[in-house]
């Protein structure tokens, strides 16, 4: 815990110094001629996920005012653009190209992010888990977090398994079964969006992309299951929203050569990874880098993250 506090304090102090010494203008000076494509990645507004030094409730949302500060900051200093525009060279000279993305289909993306993004005429892509849309079901990792809050799973065990999963280590079958058995859905606490909400966002000009049908970690399953997860998700989006689905985000950022092959076979033009860093015009379009942000991040903290990622 001491190390956690210490690291947070060091980063906070560093970010404040960087910001007040003109870090924004230095960042723009370094990057405006590089013609970079910066893609940031959010998930939700939960106090549990957007923690600083102490986690809050998984059901309680917050930080919408801080998120608006972030979007206002991006609007002032960067140029909002979609991947299709960037890679087709529809860019503005002397601007840092910027896109906002959200993974996992959370309902608060519609409730809290959508109004702010519309207000500032931002550009954003939402990657959705189609098998959960309109069902009231939860993402598996949120089930784990909920059971931690209920003290049915120890925090240390849960975080170890989730960290291993992000590193490409398959979840033990007994743990997977325990979570699925113990978790009970509360229909009054809907966690993901429905198709009407997604349709409204698409009609407002935002992009809706695939995040598989069941948030399946692609390298963990057989090739046939990978194919079905990607194809079915794409088809559901196109059937419900009457629009081509050409973008995909890899669950937990994990993929293999089979994943890339299936995307190409299904005419997916853009794949979003969790590889940190900025993109240039020669970047593999199926492995677009992203910078992870939280709705709770202060503007100086956002700037520090951008600085750290700019040369990766």
C-alpha cells in the first residue's frame, strides 16, 4: 500500500510540474510536425474502476464533470479525427490528430460520455460486446469485481488472476466456474447499453465497432470460436444499426495471427489494440496503438500519460 501511495504521489507531483511549466505547448511543439494519430482508450465512469487511492462502489458512477474538462482540453489543443480519415490522409496540417475510444459497452458511456462528446463535437468510437447488448447480463470481469466487493473472493486473488489474464495466461477453470455460479444478476443495475442507445449514438455521428460477441479472449479459444465471435458480432451490429462495421477492438488487447486473418476475411479495416504509444501513417491498421485514460484523470495527469507514450 505504501508503494501505491508513493507512486501515485510522485506521478501527481510530476504531472503538476510538467503542466505548469508549459508542458502542453512543449508537447504540441514536439508532435505537430510528426502528423501522429493519438488514440485514447476509456472504459467507464465507475468509482471502482476509476480509483485513485481508494476504490469506490462498482455501481456508483462519477467524474462526468472531470471528463468534460478532458474533452474541452482535447478540443482546444488537438484535432478530432476518425481512423478512416487519418489513414486516407484527410488530416489538417500542423494539428495533432486525436480519437477517443470506449471499450466494453457500459451504459454510462451513453448516459455520461455521449452528451459531453456531442456538446464539443468530438469524434469517438464505441466498441461493444454484442452478446450482452440489451440482455441485462454483465461482463465476466465485472462479475469478479462484484464478488470482491461482496467479499466472496479475496481482492488479491482476483487481481492476480485478472492480471495473469491480461498477460495472456488463461483463467483456471475452477475459478471461472465459481464466478459464474456465485454471481447473481440484479436486473435493476443494468451495466451495458441497449440497441436503441447505440442507434442514437450512431445517428449522432459516432462510430460503433465490435468487441466480439461475448468479450472472449481470442488467443484462449479455438480458431472456429474466434471466427464466430468476430463474425457474429459484426453481423449483429450491421443488422441492428444498418451500417457497415469496419472496426474492432481486441478484448484485453490480446490477439494472435489467426485473429488478424479473421478480421481481414470479414472486411474489418481497423483493429484497436492496447499496445501503448502513438500511430503514424505507416502503422498496421489492424494494430492501432492506444493510450489508456481514466475519466478521473486530472488534465496534468492526462498530459503526463501523453508525454510518456509519445515515443513508444
